[in-house]
C-alpha cells in the first residue's frame, strides 16, 4: 500500500515547478491542501498561462528532488489493476474453499455474488479507461507527427541557410527532447491499453466451480468361488 504524502514532505516544493513522469514541466505549485492527519489531499498548480488547476493528492509523488504529477489515466489504470487482482484472487480462493467443503453453500453463494457484482463494476470502469487511453494515444500520435514535421522543416531551413547553426541546434534539441518524452508516454499508454484489452468478458469473470456430487460407493459383486477341478483317481491293480 502506498502511503500518502504528508504536508511536511511536500511543503518544500511550494513555489517550485513540478513535472509529469516523462520529464515535462507541468506547472508551478502554488497551494497545498492537507487533512487533520497531515496527509496531502490536493495540490494547486499554475499551468503557465495564468490558469490554475487543482489536482488530487494521490496523483503526486516525490522522486529524488522532484515533485511528480502522474496523469489521471495512469492513476486510474493502476487502481483498476489492483482492484481487479484482489477480486479475482478472492474469487479463486472462495471457489477452492467451497469445492473442498470448507464453506456452506448459502454463504458461498452470497459471497460469490458480492464479488461478481464487483467484477461487473470493474468492467464498466475498464471500458471508460480504455476510451481515455485511446484518446490519449491519438493525441500523442498527433503531437509526434507535428514534432516530426517541425524537425523536417527546420532541417530544410538550416540546409538552405535560412536558420543559423545556433538557432537550429537550440530548436532541434528541444524537438528531440519532446519526441523522446512523447514516445515514452505513448509506449506506456499502449502497454496499459494492451493489458486491459486482454481482460475481456471471458477472462474477467471466473466461472463458479461445478457442485461436486458424492459418488456412492458401489457394492462389490460377490465373486463365485472357483469350482475345483475334477480329481483323477488312480487305481493300482496287483496281480496275485
């Protein structure tokens, strides 16, 4: 279980920039909310153009000396993975206990229904996450295409003498960094999308085990005793 970040841990980042997991600067920390347990519940961020956003505290982590804000899709996907893993493991354990007679039938059916309802809720959540991932992947593909187009245009202007070396290097380095970060995020998005896509309706519902009906022991059929073989009598005749 991940422990919540405390106000004492995060307050040194007030007024400092924070990044996403791929190294892109997201904005500047301008406010922190915390509960009575000193746990951070929200972070106020200035995103750079005078706009402010409020992000939940569970999206924020500390990496070395950097405050990192995870994308909402990543947090949702991780929560789904944990919940799905827990409910499927519990269902398997429940089925195994019932199959060996450690749980009464009525109790088993009630508990299994509760977990099946949880599975159905996770199916709806899974679909929503897949839609979000698909949209994010499309956005990243557009960004990558735009960066590659700018990179090609800059090369053309530099080769034609319209961009000097210093300007060309500065913009090329910025584009290269942007490409690396966008590719890293798209790779993770595609990986999570592939994992969730495999959890279709067939694999996300664990069928109940068949009720074992005791098989009555068969009465052994008596075996007739074997008939003794005919005995042969030998007569010895003695002449007188």
